[in-house]
C-alpha cells in the first residue's frame, strides 16, 4: 500500500494540521516539504480527515497547502553497533556530524544516519538451518568494551525464521546483508546489523521481570548507605535551581557501577552538556581503565532546541537503553530534567486545546510519567542472561516546591526519592540530598538495621536542634546535646562528600563499610562529660579527625594513623562501666 | 506581485485575522490604517484564516483596512553602521538617524549545535570588585540581575556598559521608563561609550508587541557581530516586562495559562533567548546580562524561578549593592584560577569574614556585648561595604585584590584571616613580625 500524502491546513506554533488522503496511524512520522526542506513531524491526533502533527523543527515559513508525505513508520530509532560514544539530539541525529556539515547552527530539516557507516568484524553464532525468533542472536561484533550481539529485529515476531544463509566470520559494512532468513510461509528477510524500533513502545522480548534487589553502587555515601538505588530500579532527584541536581547526576554518571550510562540532557543548559562532552573523553573509568566516553551515550536536546524533539528525547534514550539490556548488560539512564519533558507535553496539549489539569499540565501527565519509569527493570532474557535498565530522573519543580504535579506524579512511581534542599545547598552541604525527607525502598550496601539506627540519630539530632533554637543550649540536657552533636558528626563526616577531593569524590563499597563500622562504634559508645563545652570540643576534635580521614587513601599508613588517633580520642571520654 | 487583502475578520487585543491564501507562518504583513502603517507577523494559520499580531497594537484598525503580505519574516539590518544608533523594537530609528534597511538578517534564528560549543575560558572585566573579584563574569555566560523595583539596576547596567572590557555593547530595553531610556542615552554619550553601543529600546508607552521583539532583535545582531569576531555583551532590562508581554499575548490568543497567568512555554521562550549566549570557536562571543525584577521580592515568582533554572548563576542587587550571599557566577571557577594566585583564596576568605561580620551585627542589634574580635569584624565590614561593594567603585581586578589585602591588614592580624601562610607571606601589605 502506498503511503498517505497530505496538505497542510493550519499552523499553530509547532503544531501543524494536515488533511490526508489515505490511512495513517497515530505516532506515524510525516515530512512537511517547505521550500526545499523536509521538516519531520509525528502524528499525535487524528480527527476525521485531519491529522495534527507535532513538528520537531521551527515552523517558520510553513504555508497552508504545503505538501506532506507520510512514511508509514512510527517515530523510531536505529539500533545496532556504533551507538556507544555517540552524541545525538532528541531524534537521534548525530550532533558532531551535523556540525561538520552545517557549522555552528542546527540547520533545520537535516537528518543524518544515526549509526555511522563503517564496517565491523562479524562472528556468526547461528548457522544455516537454525530456527530463530525476534530478538535471538545470530552473530556478534566487538564494540569497544562489549560483545555486541547482532539480533533478529525485535519487530519480526511473525516467525519462526529459518536461516537460509549467513556470512562467514569477516568484516562487513554495518548496513550490508549478513544473514537471510525465511518463514514457514515462504517470506524471506535480509538482515543487516542495523534495524529500527519505535521509541514509544517498550521492548519486551524477555523471559521474566525480576525484582530489583542488587544495589547499584554510585560511590556516593549518602546514596549507597542511606538512600540506595537498585539495578533495574528507578529514582528521582527533585530540587530547586542551584541545589546541584546536574552536578550530582554527572558524578553518578562517572562513578556508577554499570556497563553503560546514557545521559539524556533534556531541556537543560547546553553548557552543562558541553562539560560532559569535553571531560568524559579525558576521564579514565577505573573499572575498565579506558576512557569514560566508551561506555557513554549522550542524548542532548537542550533548552533552546525545538520543544517537540525534547519530548521525543527521553524515549529515544530509554529505547537505546532497552536495546543494550537485551545483551545482558546493566544500563543506567540519567534524565535531566523530566520537568522539561513534562513541559513539552504541556505545550503540545495546549496547542491541541485539550482540557488542562493542574497547572495546565495535561490530564495524562501521570500515566505518561508512570509509563516512562516503568520501562526500567531487571529482566531475565531468553538466553538466561540478566540485564537491567535503571532510570534516574531529575525534577525541576517550580519555585522549589515539591507539591507540584510533576514531582508528585514522579514520587508515585519511583523506588527512591533523593530530595535536594535549598537550605543544605546554601550552607554548602553537598550533596544537598535532604536526609530527613528523602527515602528509598531498595536495599543498600550496609546492614539495614544498623543504617536505621544511625538514621534515627540524624532525626533525633534534628529535633533537638529545632528545640534548642527555642530553649537555647542552656535548656538542653547533656544527653540531648550529645545526640545533637552525634547527628552533626554523621552529617559532616558521612552525608557530606567533597566531589572536588580526589579521594573523597568516589568512595567504594569496601571503604564505606569500613568507615561506617568506625562511625557506628563511635556513635554506640557511652561517654561521660562534665560540661557541654567538653562535649563540643570533643566532637569538634573527632570531626576534624574523621574529615581528615576522608581525604586519605584507603588503608594506607596515614589512614591507619588517623584511625588510631580516633580510637585514642574516643577512649579518653569513654564511660567505664563499674 | 504582492496581494493586498482588505477584509479584516476579527480584531482581538493586538491580533487581527484576515482570509488569505499562500501565506507562510511567521511572514510579515503591513497593515495600513488611519494611524499610519504597522508591521504585523503571522502567528497562526487555520485554513485560509491568517492571524497576525500587529506590532504597533490594533488600536484604531478598522475592518475595512488593508493588509499587504511581504513574503519575508521579521528581519533586522546588520552592519557596522549600527554602532552608536538607537532603534525601537521593530528596528525603526529612534534617534532621527538614517533608516537602516541594508543587509537584513532574520531574527530568532536556529540554536547553536551543542557539539560546537566550547568550555568558557575568558573573564570579562567590569571594574566592579563585587563582580570581578567575587563572582567573575565569563565570556558566553548568561547571568540575570535579580532585583526589585526601585533598586538602581539600570545604573548598574550603565556602569557595566561603560566599564566592561568588550568590543560591543547591545542594550535591549523592555518596558523602560522614558526617563530611564534618556538616562542610558545621556550617560553612555557623556562617557563616550555610545560609539560602541547599539540600543534597541521599547519604552513603557510603546506597543506591547514591540517589547517581545527586543531580545530577538538584540540577540540576532549580537550573534552576527560575534560571528565576525567581536566580543559582544548584551544587556537586557527588564526581562520581567518581556515575560509580561508574552503573558498578555498568550491570554489574547486564548492559551491556557500555566502558572500565575504565564503561558506554559515561558521556560522555553526565556531559554531560547538566554541560550544565545555562546563562545564561537575561532570567532567572537555573546555574553548576556539581564535584569529580572522580582515582583514582591519573591524569587519563587515564575519569571525569576524559570530564569534561575536557565542561567548560569545570578547577581542579587539589594539595597543598592550586589549581595555577596546568594549571588553566584557558576562559571567563575573556569577562569579565576588563572588570574592571580591569591584570587580564589581572597575571594573565599573575605566572604567568610564578611559573613562573620553579619553575625556580629546581629549580636550587636540584640544587645550583646561586643568582644574585641567583634569590633575588628565591625570595622572590617564597614570598610568592605564602602570600598568594595559600593557601585561607584571602579578598579581593575588586580587593584581590587590589593585593596582586599589592605582592608584585611587594616583590621586583622595575619593569622586571624584564615588565609594560607604562603599567600600572607607574599601579599600582606604590612611588615609581619
């Protein structure tokens, strides 16, 4: 069947209405022809003979009567070897190649091949006569650090397919036919290393979903110990501007214990992406000894780029994540910021003249957010491998107020909440994750019972601090004052972390366990003090030692020397029993 | 041949609709009416119904008036002859100078490819210690000045326009009081800075639609000068008026308001302008300093709030001074390591002491006894405010650093400053015993 054609009948911002001639599908892609340019758009509503297209480009110059060509395809991404290290816009256009072609500016209507044309050393794993289904592997190539599985396209579910011919081990172009398969009814298909998949549809070619139980180590103490994230889980990081959302995500993207990190810079500052672009190739990943860029993909649709492709960008990112999960890898997707994505939906909803919900967000905001986060998960694949996609999203609530629709809708569906607070960032207490309001449903790297005990001290300390503001230090009992100081110590030594210090910036699990034990012992000791000033000076000294400890290499001589000092100091004030 | 349409179907607010065919989105139309002529641009197409927003407002337009479509989008002239000139929001001369209609460029052009951006690396010297020393302005940065009505933010911008070490200043005024416009013009002329300045001025009495054009006109010109190798500083005042103009337009167009009446695309619209700040590799740069007045001194108001999420820090102008607390240049770390060895240390040290001074002030106001240390801090604080924070101070960074040491030496013993010993040895202006 020939694809439908159409004519523009109206333009309102980036929404264009089109009269079409034959059947079209929702979410189908169409191109508007404007003065030699082709502008990509996606069908988001069909009413009678008119379709509403959200156009991923600026619509200046579009006129009523302009020709529209529908493709019959849904908005899709290209999947195959060569995705790693790429920098894409929200529609998977490779930005460095675009810059080579168009210079400083993002010229509209230019769409390049997402996966670079190059050859790969292919090793077949299937042979003639093998029966394959969608998602089955028929060969591999080595892509940087990984064995990239070449799979039967995920949409070929009308199989099974029998291999008629497959290329021998050797070097082939990425888009060249390397395998031909046939179905029982005689249909044949030529397969290359590349295929496409619609972004708004989750990839579900796995045996079963598993509960996310394994901690995803971020090397940030307050997260791994107190507010852990799990592989295959979800978490969100809301915070007012300037609280350090993006810095926290960048730290996570460097240190997270996963195979691949996908950064979706969605509607935020371009400058922040540039830092990643320029720094990551220089940074060495301690896990592999190779450049960090080799495990990174960046989807970058910054705030001044067209709004509609901002909406698409998070889907592009999660689809690529799911693709690599099919190879049994652990992927972390960091989306910054989901609020900008929600705002893109709001703009479109307004243009469609839908009845608005709270703060003019569309009524389907919650279900869209839930749908997105639900694409995270840990799965057992058909070949027995385990893979996971973890999603961490920042939220930029208006006025820093968490009672707004996007934050609330997100909190309903995530497994951990890392709320950043203005008070903490103003006091330069980084990471500014509020230990009092944040929560996590996942298991961390340290025994949960002991973590709870330490957390209880933080809460008690905060209450005492509030009370002290009213009754003063004089009106506080010495026991309470000790608890207050303990809470302050936990904050200064354990919750806060200096991302500029080479040692303190990333703390491996082993070290976290070790220093947590010391801290736990220190907190559990019974002390005897005469006066509050004694308490204060004792805790100041302890804090100083603990802080110095944070800057020394694990288990080297200085580290041990400081540890001995801490033990001695504690012994001086320990209450002897009997 | 351009077709003329003489049947205006509706007039709502500043938006008129006509029936016409073959019209392009964004195209300009020229409306002739009894008040003269006005440009208008196409903002919506629905079948043959074309909606245009009339730049000079729809007041006095009758249903029988004529609209002629020009087939081109809104453009602005770009040439070195713009220097020293003053225009209104639509690019008409405000200064009785010649009409500029050569070498027209489109406004609101495409975004810069993030892959072509570079990490900012050059500071912009302004001669104001509170900026240069404590929150350095960096080329390609976008920074708002958060302030409230009545504060001398326009005086501050004028000082920066005169003192900043850049090639070109572009001043975009939105909803300016006429007096403020005259103040800018006269001050820049007297100081001789006018010859390197281009102004796009919308005053409070001008039509609202023109207000919305000012940032795009200013930034389109700035971008072209930057591509030609110029270091351009764009000063925008006041972006809250720009946002309010957008709000007015959105309500006229029956858009659903999102927050306090502002349209849902407030963030994207502000970002599209601020993100024009860029450092072109191998050419010049655009830096943006904008004023955002906070209604009711409320930073959570949608305009300052959305601005804060977009910009790279902010300056708080309060009580006629740039506040050291809350003000932040996110990019200062990129440059202040390479200025002078004592820059970072002095920056942190002096602010910490100033914070202690504020605590002493509080103690004093609550009637506590002042210790010797408190007295030192009080002396330090008043010197700091007079010599560093006053907006009329104009000294280069190195002078400001030396002055910082002098103030410290005037008030404290070396050890009391908390500064590194090696810096004190090399920089302390008095003999150390």
